[in-house]
């Protein structure tokens, strides 16, 4: 038993970034994408079910438009990241899995 010595836990920055990306950011993006799809589908339902009421049809159209905007923004983020990674030949980053492989630093 080492009562006089401090136990130190070592963690690397790349594993921390990978875990944050995998456990927080990617599920959040998937959740927001799902919410945008549900919002779009709700707009379609609202538009179809209220054919007599012009005000509710307009509300349904707005929901569909904002749902499409949300979907396009999230697809654009993934597309821009992939274009940047391919343009600069960046390897070791996989946004779908949330993994980052860094080379060892040797000054």
C-alpha cells in the first residue's frame, strides 16, 4: 500500500478529444438531425391535415422550410469537413466514428 505516494492517472489529449467527439458531439449532431427530420415531417402533416385553413397551411409550410434548412445545414457541415480533409490530405481523422489518430511528438 502506497500511502506516501500520490497515484497519478495519465490521459492523453487525443483520447480525451476522441471521447468527447464520440460520446457528446456525434450523438448531439445525430439528435439534431433527427429533430430536423421530425420537424419537417410534422410540417408535412400539418400542411396536409389543414387544407381548409390557410393560416395553418402557412404554418405547415414554414415548418417544412425550417426542417429542410436544418437538414441542409447538418449535411453541409459533414460535406465541408470531408472536402477539407480530402483537399489537404488529412489522415487519421474519422468523423463518422469520432476517432483521431495523432503522431507522436518528437521535438
